[in-house]
C-alpha cells in the first residue's frame, strides 16, 4: 500500500494506493471532464441551438473562458489520441489563424457584444500550439484582444512541446499575456521515447522550465504517461525523479489507453512492448509514493500539485472545478471554444465543432458557425453534473444541502443510486458521515467509479461508449 499527503485530512499520511481495490474496480468509464460525457453529444444539436445558448449567456454579466484548438504538429507521436494535423507547412497554420478570427467575430456578433467580453481563463491546446510562428502567435492574440479583454489575475495557459521552443518563444508568450505552461514529457527513457516516436532530452525540458521562471510564468505543469511501450517500474522511477528535480508546480500522470482501432498512429506500437498489468500498478504505486514524499497533494484523477498551488488551495476551500482541460479553479465560467473539434460549454449547452479543416473552412465561408454536434442539458443533467463535479473535485457531497438547493428529496430522487452505492461502501470506496457522502482516501483513485453510479446516461444507454480504464 502507498500513502500520500492529503490536505483535507488531519492525519499526517493516509493510504491512497490499495492494489486489491484497483484490481477489482479498474473498469472502463468516463473521465467526467463533462457531464453528460462527450459521447452523449448528438448531431441533432444544431447551429441554431448554439446561437440560442450564446444569446442567453450574453445576458449574464460574468467573465468567460476561451479555448483555442491549434492542431498542427511537425511530427507524429504514436501514443497521441488528439485531433492533429501533421505538417511542416506554415501556410496551413497562417490560413487557420484567419479563420479563427472569423469564428471569433461571428460568435461575439451572435452575443451582441458592443465591447470586449471579459475573460478570466484562456488556453491554447493542440496539436502543438508553438508550431505557430511568432507572427502567427501575435496575430492570433491580436484577434483575440479585439473581441475579448483578458482580465488581470486570470489563468492564461499554453501547452508546450519542449523540443519545439526556444528562449525567444517563451519570452514572446510571456509578452502576449500567458502566465502558465503545461509541458509534455511522457517519459525520459530513450527506449520508451523511440518506441513512441518522441525523443526529448532532460536538458531541453529543464531549459523551458528555467526560461518560464526567468520570464515570470506563475505555474509550470508536467504531463507524464504510464503504460507506454518499453516502460518498467525502474525506468519510470528515473523519469519521475528527473521531473521532481525540475520542481514543477503541478504534475499529471496519465494512464496510456491503447486503442489502435480508434487512433491509427497507435497501430505502430507493438502490443508485446506494453508493460503487463502488474508492472503498470507498480509504476502507479511507486509514482504516488514518490510524489507524496516530495510533498505533492493528490488533487484527483491523474493530477498532483504542491500544497500552495492554486488547485490544492481551491480544493481545500471547496472551490475546485473540472472542465475539458481537467481540474481548474475557474471552471464555473462558460467556455467559448474555437477551432476544429473544440468543445465549448455555453449556458445549458455543450457544442463541438467539426473535425476537419475543409469542413471548418466551408462552414465559415458560408457564414455558419462550424457546429458538428452537441447537447442541451435538461434539469436532471444539470443536477447530476453538479453532483458528479462535487464528488470528482471535493470527494464529498452534503446531500442535505444539495437537496435543499435543488428542491428535491435526495433519498427518493436517488433511490436506485443509493442502493447501488452499498457494495462500493462495503468495499471502502465511499462512506456516509451523517447526510454527507465521503470518498475516503483509499477510494479517491477510483472516484470515477463512484461518480459513474450517478450517471443516468450510462445507466440507460445500451451503447456504453468507448472509455479508458478508470486507472
């Protein structure tokens, strides 16, 4: 068993890693970056539905969040499941920036904006956002600031491939207003890197860390993946130690989901090279133990942070939230998303854009927003979204307070779910403290499994969707 420091506990060290529970409950399930999960979106949701949502949210005088999907990558990483375009042609990205500007203009016009809309959170994801040239980065941010006001104290983040940036790039990003970076590392072992077609040195990564501090970035996050080909518990421990020496503010430790029938690049990975299940558990156990020793707090799912990081503080204060970018301190914001395949949350709707450049350009050329599919949430969806969010972020739910705020009888409304929770309670994944549902430390790696009990769509659907393992 492995222990890790936890901010919500009076105990100095609580046991987080229980291999017998993980083996028993490591099933496939949603990640709950949204509820309902994205596989529930449908094509009957139209541009008109999205326009209606934009009109409604425009009447609410609250800051918003922005996401830009920048899909271009110069090389392919075999493990990647993102929507990406492999190219070295900057003519393609230059054109894309101009269409992002079109989309922003159409969205803000639909909102009836007479002035810049206040923004408290912005994220550039990919792909490789730093594929863009300096001119393209400047142009995109200029277009953004034409329509939106980035408020002081906001979270403005970008995903970084350390192999693809120089000090001048980091200096420019700081000048443009970014104050947080997320660095892809995955693994520092050369055999693993060669197996996934992503060779990256410790020195390259350390340089980006140093530059981010030099130019005043407030937060540095590192992404790792366990379960990649050629990995062993010993080699991954070396990677974790190397990352900890860089002193990031946050770490994400993701489970590699091998789905070659969905993601074609993964077909280049030999299944025989993937670590066996026992090794994966050992890797996870060792990593949790090492991060706990280094003083990192388990935030939830795959995320760890220093105790003084904003995520850890937000969780301690009951203000942590979850959205399509993971855990956040500001996820209550409505999210406007731009670019191919991007997903937004506006009022009571989710909306996803078309997946290809040709579709995206054609829609905008004809004066239409490039909506592919989406979902308008009913009252039950909104209620369950809040409930699942509390369990995933705070690991507890005051059912009495929740029932009062939603004017329901909790025991009656969730009669089926409460009955199903009994066997999870017997296993130690949850406990009742009066009227409060608690996910104790031993169950927190499996919080998704507890949340799944309250997922009405998962319960009712015969098509369970394609999900990754809970661990």
